[in-house]
C-alpha cells in the first residue's frame, strides 16, 4: 500500500529562504567570509528534500487509511453475500431432497408397472399350474406394496399413506430464505384393503405381508382369538390360504368372507364393507384363486384398472416434479446472482483501490511540482543576491560594518 508513493522520485532544486540561516551570533561578514550564499541562507536543497519526504509520508498514510476503509467496506459486503449464499445452499439442499423423492417415485412407478405386466402372465399361468402361479401372483402383490414403501416419509411420494384415513404422504421443504415453503402431496401406488364388519370390527390387511389382522375398531387395539385348546392368539390369518370369498357386490362393496384363524377349526364368517385404496389390485383369494375363467377375467379387469390408476399416480408425481423444478430454478438463479454480486464486489474493490492510488500519486506529484517551482524561484533570488554580495559596494559596506 506504500509502494506507489515510495517509488516516486524525490527531487530538490532549491531550498527555503529561511532554513538554517547559520548559528546564533553569525554576522553578514562571517557569511561573506564563508564564501557563498549557502552559509548565509542555509542548504536549500536539503530543506526541500525534507519537505518532500514529509509530504510523501503524509500522502502514504492517507492512502493506507483509504485502502483500509475500502477493504472494510468490501469485507462487510462480502459477509452479507456469504450469509445469503449459505442460506440459499440450505434451501437448495432441501429442494434437492425433494428432487430425490420425485426421482424415486418415478422409479417405483416403473417397477410397479413391470410387476403389473408380469401379473398378467401369472393369471394366465394358473390355468395350467394353479399352485405355482398363484404363489407367483401373490409374490408380485407383495413386491408392489414393498416398492410403494421403499422410501422414508421425507422421500416418499408414492407410499406411506395414513393407515386410518388413507390420506397420502406429504413432503414439505423451504423454497426461499424466508418463511416460504412448498408442500408436495403424494399418491399411493401400492394396494391396501380393509373390511369393516357389520359389528364394527375392522379386518386390516398389512401391506407387503400376507397378514389380515382384526381390530376392535378403526385404529383400535388388536383382537385376540381363543383356540379350542384355550390358547390365546391374534385374531389374524394369512391372505394366501386363510380367506375364502363368499360374495362381493362391486356396486355396494358389501362383502362376505370366511376367515380361518386356525386351520383345524371352523372359520369365522365376516360380513361387512370392503374398502380398497391405491391401485386396487387384490391378492388371489379375492379372485377365488383363479379357479375359473370368470375368476381370471375378474383379475385381468382389476389389473387393467390398476394400470389406469398407476398412470394417474404417475401424473401426480409429475405435478410434484414440475413444482420442484420451479423451486430448483429459483434457488439456482439466486445462487448465480450471489456469485455475480461477489464478483462485482471484488471488481468494485479493485477499481476503488486503483482510483485512490492514482489520485494519491497525482496529488503527491502536484505538490512536488509546486515545491520545485518554489525552489526555482528561490534559486533565482539567491543567484541575484549572491551577485550583489560579491560586488565592490557590498564588500565596502561589509568592511565598514565589520
């Protein structure tokens, strides 16, 4: 910060008229005898050089103060920008998590679509090998449900529905550095059912498993079953071999089903209302284990409806994708703007520092030129004065006074 002035040349062509006029008691005669005006009026060049050095020091200090002020202003501006940048980075991280949920949802939808396609083959195969293809059919149903639940709540737009009212999962994240937020409403690509009995008992299917459990009411405690041997167990059964469809009315959704808790004991007859959610495909028991061509047709019809429902679910995920894309662009634009602002702050700092350096140098050179002009005027005066001292009249006057 000092170099720009310390590198400037110090020149001196004259001196102040009153500097170092000699020691106390010096007389004009003594000055004459010293042979020259230097002893009479002092060292003009040395005085001028001293003044220029002092001017340079003052100018350098002013330059340092101005540079420090500019650097502090830059630091404050940069600090503000960095704070905003950190906030937007945090926002961008949350938006990126939402994008992960969108991408994961898309992948899960494709996996379920593949499973539905394979289900068609399983249904057709039951006409030839019922046991093998029924097992395969139910395996694909479990795979579909497990795919829907393959991500946690914060990243799942296709599963994790509310088990009571079947409302879809929501993902919420910040979309700016203030209080703004975005909520993405998910969908459900699994298949879930419950039977609410006429007596209020709720038989709930457990997605991703082969279990049907009885509860005292919706959201109530699990019910128990006492066997003929007086052993208390859960009132539950396997959806693979513990259910037998007696009747179902598609319009009213009224259903009657026999539930076998213990294979060696009589089944429980449950009459109530069937409620389905998700894409709607059921396990093989609902289609009478594909026993007839009509049963297989019923399964094919539900697969077609499931594919339509899956397409609708995909549209919901794409809505979320569009929202996330807008938030991503906003965050990216904000970060780009902050990067540009940071670059501009550095450019402004450089320009201001350069401006004060040039101005300081110009001021110093102007002052040096003024001192040089004054020195030349003094030199002219001294030259004229020295000629007078060497003249006969001046010498005579000096002798008389001596």
